[in-house]
């Protein structure tokens, strides 16, 4: 993970696959939130839920480990973390 420490990263959730388990919220409540529909969404730096499909939020460097753990532990495999510079997924179900 240290090789990505200088990279700007963003995260998004595929709500079609979200199980509403809430593990992501437990790991990183500053980045994820369960909405009234029972699904998880990312939050922007303004604390506003991003509910448009495919909406992204920046991954704050101090929370990188928590966000990556969320992606790894997610039972729905629906959390995607990618580099902002080239949109390559670095953590999540489509990471290489």
C-alpha cells in the first residue's frame, strides 16, 4: 500500500452489488454511509452522500488503510478504489 501513498485515489460503490452489510461504514464512517434504502454510498469532503450511480469520493490518505480494508472485507465485492490519474482500479473486485 505504501507505493500508492503519493497517489490521489478515489472510491466508489456499485450499489447493484451492495448487500447493505455496513462493514465499510464500520471501517471508514468518514467515507461511507448507509442510506435509508439500506445501501452504502460514498461521502464527499462536504459530508454529502453521493447517490448518483458511479459517483466517486476522494480517499483521504489517513483513511487509506480503512478504505482498502473495507474493499477487501466487503461481502458484496462492490467497493472500488482507483487512481485518479488514470482511473486504474488498485483495490476492489476489478483490481489487477
